[in-house]
């Protein structure tokens, strides 16, 4: 099938059965609720003026703007100076970078600004106390839209004068003059995020917008990954890449990061909720919308209906009822999905642009927040006898709610309908529609059908990250990928640069060793345990009681010779739980705990800081216990919350233990599809391994490198690294380790020799005293 191209779409309007259905729906709805009052009486008449914020305005497509000779970019933009964009994974890493800039010789002469999310930069307490970032974003936009109103009258000198007053909901920090002053001060001195927030509070200026206004004049901009790698976010922040330099630090997971940012998942509950809310919105404002807006809104509704039917449901029915389809998970191409939904004849490019320019999701959100319409959906059995979801909504809204019902957003149910309260999910679905415009070969759709439509879902899986990285490579003067554990680097060249057309001659690679002396690092591979058993932590063998007991005895021996802190990485949460439970039952855990207090990585992110604080406190106080207890041991998980971004420096990580090789699930549908894609699209020489297999192995080794890289954080630091598995002795595995570790690796086939080396290392080390 030919590639889906925007220019090949037919311009004529396709009259679908869905359009006829909605024509009938909206003609019948007012008649069905005439006993409850006219449609205009369903809402408070005093709210009509305020509803102008929710009504879609006049929309012109790109073709109309071009044909009329209109230029949408008439506004003068502040000129951008040549700059460097430095991005990293977390705000804490950005703060570390800013502190280094402050200490450098360039700190006094560089105009620098650090970008962050509202969670990090907002100073309005009414917004900061909201539970999630999405709620903070929506509340901030609402405060920006606050306008002046002329509804107050006062008498001055005997004359009645109208006073225009600002709505009480406007943000006191979003004002022009303070923001301009804030921007100038940002350029004058390098500040980290905490300092930017403190300055915003003192100046009564919003740091979130103040830092964005400072981008054009900044020479150095520090920002998170997502802000740079996502085109819409980049444009919304006013970031210009042309002629500038981009540095991406901690780039070891760049391929996965790009894929995750542009992979979108929607649930049946979200699609059903958006369909119900948009139907109610259309019925409310259909007489006030222009014909073009009506056309596009109907098209969005048609797409939502088609997705609901594809998941086995029926539009307007309760998504929590049993689905008509069988429970299964399938993977289809984009074209197969579009044809299966019956939306292959729709111009999704135009529909996505309409959503972006009309801001329909924001207007729908405002409508939902003001009127709080619940998602009233009918049971499948009552579909033929009951009113439509729109008619039901209007009837329910016509009835007077008591205060408790209005607060909890609950509609009285007569047993024939069920109410599901959902937040407005259309903005999230817009991202899924954007994903559907990718080339057919660059992505796949994973369709999950569960027992109910609400639990079912659609997920777009991006297979080719170069598609969304090509703009950065093409526009920038230079792109630098940096990191301490970048090996192996071949996949970055092939999948990000060569795939975007960059010639090999433009690619430069530089690598250097660590700053520590050779005697401060001891990397060991162990093939056997204390009892002589082979250390085989493959998925088939690692869960046997014998292997878990052997691991416990090995850790017990390590605890006897390693001072202060030990960090042990397990391949998964389930395996860590299995080992912990067995050691607890056998008494091995009590013996380990007698020597070093045991801590475990929590699954909840809000508990990580507390566990780390307790772990660090125990190590600092270990000398109080004399020879009884000499520190602590922390059980972590590869790929978990403590395997990246956490520094186990000095006594926090005198020894890093890596249990097995953490290969991902080979039977994952997403992984198999990614490997198949690489095998078909990445060139390989004769006799060489397939690119998919190399990618699979690289996923494992990058996870290992990140975990063991938590130790040795400065030039005076020292640590031992124990790699527990007989497979670590393979030359290919050692070669995939960071160069500064691989060149010092000692492979031991017996535990006794490894234990002797470990004891000697800490006996002679300046940090070896217990």
C-alpha cells in the first residue's frame, strides 16, 4: 500500500453513517428533554457571557492562509543570540551542571538560564499545592486567561461610573513589568533552579515564564530531555535550534527516551470519556460554532467512535460492561489500524493541525471544569430504550443538584445508567492522533482487548527514533552526546545519525579514562560461589533454592570484609523479593543483618529519599556499633529508582554487587517488533550478528553499566565491583563494559581467589578500615 501522504487525501467531504447518526442525535435531543425545559434553560443564563472562552473561534487552514496571502508570523520576535543548549535527564543533574558553571572561569561572563517544569518553578501556592503536574498546568492556564470585567458600578462625585476590575482568579505573579525585570536579572547572574524560585518570590514574578522570556538573550540554556526532544514542547517554549549547539548529557538511554516520548497509549475509558464530553460540548454550542468547526468536531467524534468500535465497544455505552470481543493482544501496522477503524480516508494531518491551532482540548477542559458534566453512559442492554448520552446528560443537568452531589460530581442514578467520572482526556488523545501520522514502517499499534472496553487500550510504538531526531541534527550547528557509560556507541551512530543522512565523515568519537588512580578500583567477575557451585543467574536457573542460598552465602562473606556501605543490584523486583523471602526463612538474612543492616529499594517513588537517608545515617553511625555491625547493605533493582541519578559515593558504595545479567523479556511483543525492525532496516556485513540481537544485548549491558557506575564519583573515591555470573567472563561482555572498568577487570573462576583479592584491596586501601 502506498505511504499515507497528506497531499494524496481527497478533498471532498465523506458523508459517513456516523454523521447521519449524529444529525439524528442532535435533532432529537431537544425534543426528548422538552419536558425538563429548553436546551438554553439547562444552564444558568448568567453564564452565557463567560462561555465565550469555551466556544471555538474562526479557524483558517494552512491552505487558506497561503491562498489569501496572509502571514501568521507578523509579530516581531526577539532576536536570538547564538547559544548552547545543555540538556540532561533530571532537574537535580541540571542543578549540578549549573553549580559547575558558577565555579568555572566563565560563570561571571555567561548569560545562562535554566528551564524547568511548573512543579519546580511555580511560586503561586494555590497552584503548587495541586496533586499532579497536569492539574498544575491546567490551573496555570486558567489563571492566565483571567480577564478584566466591567460589572461593578461606583458613585464618584454624584456620577455613577463603571469600574473595570480584575477577576479574583488572576495570577499575581504573571505581570509584564516584573517579568521583564526578572528576565534581565536572570541574564546578569548564573542561578540554579532554587535560586530562580527564591528570586521570583522576592520580585513577585513567575520564574516559569520569566525563564522562558530569557531564552532569546541567553548564551547557555540548561533544560530537561523532554523539552528539547519533543517538537511541540520545544516550539511552545520558544527554543530555536538553527545555528546553535546542542549537548545531550547522560545520553546512554537517548534511543529509548526518544521512543518513549513519542510512544502514546490511550485506554478505552479515556476514549469513551472524550467521546461523551465532546458530544455534550457539541450539543451545547452547535448553534454558536462556525461550519468549519462543526465539520472538524464531527470528524474528531468519528475517530473516537471508530476507536471504541475497534476495541469491541459501542459509542454511548458504558465502557465498564463486558466487551463484545475476545480478550487478546495483537500488533498491527499503522495502515492496518487505519483501515480496521475505517478512518483511512480521513486527513489526519489536517485534523491534528486543527486540534493544535484551535486549542479544542483546552476549551473542552474549561467546559468540563465549569459545568462538571459527568460521563453518563448507558448499559448495552438499555441502548435501544433509553435516551442518548447527550439527552441523558441534559435531563440530569436540568434537575437541581444538592450541594453534596455538585461537589462530588455524582448524578443520581435510577439503576438504568451508570456514571463514570473522568477528567477531560482529549489532550492526551491528540497525542495519539499525532502518532498516527507517522510513516507506516516507523511504528506499530499494540491493541489490547480486555474483558471490558474501559480496560482495553491502544498503544503506538515508535520503532524509528531517527524520525524525531532528524530535525535536531539538521538544524543545529553541532550535536554532542555525552555520558560516562555510553558503551557500546555503534547503535547511536547507526540509529540516530547515519539513519538521518549524516555522512560518516562528520561523526567524531572521543573517549577517555577515569580520573582515579588504578589502585582505587577493583572490578572482579565471579564464576563460582563459596560452596563451589556455578553462578548461573539465567532466568531458568536463578530462582532455584540452591542458587538463592549460594547468593546469600556469598553476600555474607562480602559483608565480612567490605567496610561501610554495600549496594547490591538484583535483575528485577520479583527476584529481589524471592531472595529476601527465602533468606528470611532460612536465617541467612538475620546473619547478614547482624553484620550490616539491610535496606530495600521501595517501589513507591515518594519513599526513596527516606530510605536513602536512613541508609546513609546508618553508615555514618556504624562506628558506634564497634565490631558488631560495620555499616549497611542496600538491595536495589536494575532499571529501578536507584540505578540512575543516585550517587553512592565514598562510604555509601564501597562495593557494588551486580547479580546476573539483566536481559529484558525476550517474549515481549514490543521488543520482538523492535528487533525485527532493526534486522530489516539496519545494514550489516556478511557473517556479522543481526542488529536486533545486538540491540537486545546492548539493552542489558547499558543497564549494567548504569548500575555499576553509581560508585566512583570523584577522584578520591574508591570501590570494588563484583559481577556475579559465569557469563561475565566472556570477552564480548567485558568489551561492552565502560573502558575505564574493562581494562581493570579480573576474571576469577573460583570464589577463594576472588575473596582474597577483595580482602587485600580493602586491607591496603585508605578507605578500608572498618
